[in-house]
């Protein structure tokens, strides 16, 4: 038995309150090491001579990655405090017991040597997320390039490649006119990159957080957009850039003017005076990515934090938006995000808060900061596999690791992206091979979480790395890939018809030798052929939900099938 690989934390990370009286207990072990795990528990305060409260339940192997197995058990109880321990059986028949971070050779009977689970404490700290966001489909718009309310020539709108300097006229009224397209596609959430006043097309260097950028329209245009979106059943998420500002933001302007005497000095991290930056020169103040035009904010300063929390609340009150995507969120301190969440949720308990982070970040996802993240681990795993750079097991390993480690409330809210304004277009990553692109979309749409569609992908838009991935949306029907659009629509239909596939208990595995990714959930099994050749699978019969016909067992190159019903 590999004792060093067995882990459990008696905290809200591994002993989780799902709802009052219902709890999830987790344990991790080395891959393939344990045959079974049994959870034992009893009331801490009730003496056994008065009432025997001892119970036990087998734990379920819920996920496995390349190195670890993840075990779970859901239990129900109503006590002041629970005490529990684990019975472990390995493949060689050896039994051990894990109790209060100690391995022992016999069943523990001392209540003080068992793990502790105070019921009220866990219930009070329960991770509350907006139910409307679970497994919702997110559609990202880059407003400067999505739709224009005024005429724009094709030469200007469809320029390719495009640069960061190109202004082609996208605005909020134009976007408002195209909301029907987003709704008809099947999206549930509209996410806009920054719309506040800035001097760039991307708007991530905000000059004024209380003003809509004049190139996009007015505050009334935003209010009208949100109202129209809500009328169609779409939620609206804005981009909150609270890590940094423009150098023309009023507080940094004051720092530049008054130096050490500036009353906003503590709003930033200034290392010397006068402040300086420029191409090839490291700024003498902290920035986003050493870019001098984006000085980093000190959100550890209460005055700074209060200002930006007020900004977020202002737009939620004024425009009735549904939440925030939080830019460079992992480079801002935990205290700010705890205060931010507390302030937002006090007034808007159903708001969605999604952090931008490109790595595994469970410390932000404990229930008191963000609800979810932009899931770049998903992006790297899926695009790596469909492009041929990685084996199918990369997908199963990476996603099973997330499922085994992240809080279960996060799983259905993960923004599972295949591209964004910060990455090359999916078609570009797939080398222009639309079969590979379709395969990636199928994996995205049929897995739990929130599929994230970057505008234009539904029409097969191409584009290289930033800024070329931010081309003008394909509104000319002669430029649209209608077959790709139909593929999106069909997969969204299947997704919404099969809630079992979206369960967090869906099983994901891979067969690298045969080039297969396999997903099972409820009465459904999905097969994904990750190779450029025909392959067969052993299961035949059952209705293929992609074709409506009985499945023959053959999968074409980069093909997908979804089997429904009992297999023969």
C-alpha cells in the first residue's frame, strides 16, 4: 500500500457540505493502488452505550488521472459534530485504517483519534453558486470586432490578418441587433470583453471605469443591450479589469504629476520617481506583464479596493448585468476577492464571478472568492489532443484531475474554452482541418461544464495569435461555413437533450493505443476517434444520437458517436 500517496484534508476541501444534512467526503490514493475504500462515521457526542450511531458506506472511484485515483462518498446526517475514518484495502489484500492523519493497523475506537466534521460550521460556509449558470453555454464577444450599427466596407471589416490598431466600427448597438443570432445558436450567457473608456481596441487599459467607451456607445446603449438580452433569456457578463489601469486613469495621472506627494501613491506599486516606462525599458512600477501602459493596482490598499468594488456594484445596479469575468484575477490578493464577493453577493446573491487563470488554482475556489474559472487546462488538453500533439489520455487525465480535486459546485460552472481573444483561433490550431475542429467541439459540447464559444468559431473563422484572432465577425453569408454552424447547433441540441452526460459523475477514459476518448454518463456512451483513420469499437447497436441510426461499430477519422440505450 502506497501510504505516501493517500491524502485527505478534514476541511471544506475534502469534507464538503453539498446541502443541509448532505455531505461529500473525498480521499485520494495512488492510481491502481487500492481495491476499495470504506468510510466509517459516528456521532461525536452521543455515547455508544446510549445510541449506536456508527455507520459505514463504500466510497466510489469517481475519477482517475495518470497518477491518482479519487474516491468519494455522499452521506447524510444531522448531528452537532461527526467523527469519521477510512478503511483501506489494497490489491494485495492488505487492510489499513486512516484516522486523523494517522495510519493504524486496527479499527480506531477512540473518538478523539478520528477526523472531525462540525456540521453547522460546514453548512454555514457552504459554497453557493448561481444555479442558472450550471452547464450554461457561454458566447464571448470582442465588441470592437463583432457588429457595427453603421455601414462598414467589406475591405475594412474583413481585413486579414488584422492588427491591434485597426478600428473597424464594432459597437454595442450593432451587437444588440445581432443578439438573435447568439440566442438561435443556443447560447445562454453573453460575455463581453471590456467596454469602458480606453485608448486601445482591446480596452484592457481602462481610462474611466464609469464611462462606456465612446466608440462603443453610451450607458443607455448598454442598458438597452442587457434588457434586450434578458428578454431573449440571455445573461450578460462584463469583463472586470481590476488588476491594472491605463496610465491615463485619474489616479495614475496624479502619481505622474505629484510623485511622492500624490494622494493616490498607495494605489499602485511605485518603485521610484519620476515614473518611467517605454519600449525596451523595464518600468519602475509594477505592471501587467511588464507593459508600462498598464500599471498594476494595489488592491491591498482599502481605499483602492473600495473604489473598484463600488465600480462593480455600480454597473450591476445601473445596467442589471449578471456578473463579472475577472481579468488577471490570480495576480490579485485573496482578501480583495473575499471582500469583493461578499459585497457583490450581499446585494446580488445570484451573481456569477469567474476568474481568469491559466493554471490550477483551488485556493480561489473554496466558496468565498470566485465561482469558477476560464478553464485553460481544458483548452490545452483538448487542442493538444485534436491537433495530434498529445495522446487522448491527456484529456482524460487533465479533466479527471480537475474533477477529483475541485469543489463539486465548480465543475458545472467551468468555462471550457477552445479559444478566446488571447489564443489563436481553433481552426488555426487545428491546422485548417475542419474535421479536427469538429471533433474538438464535440468533446467540448458533450462534457460537463460550460462550453465557451468564441465569436465566429460557429462559422469556421480563422486567425492566428493575438491580435489576428480578433478579426471582424463573419456576417457575409458567402464567408460563413454553414456546415460548421449546423454542427454546433446539432451538438447543442444533443447536449440539452442528455442531462445525464452533464453529470459530474460522468466517466471519462482513453485508449491511446486505439486513439479513442470514451465518455459514459447514465445510459449514454460517447466515442471520439482522435486519429486520421477509420477505427472500430466493440459496442454495436444502440441508437447513435448524431445520426439517429443504429451504430455499426465503425468510426470515421476524427468521428464521433453517441450511443443511447442498452448496448447489444
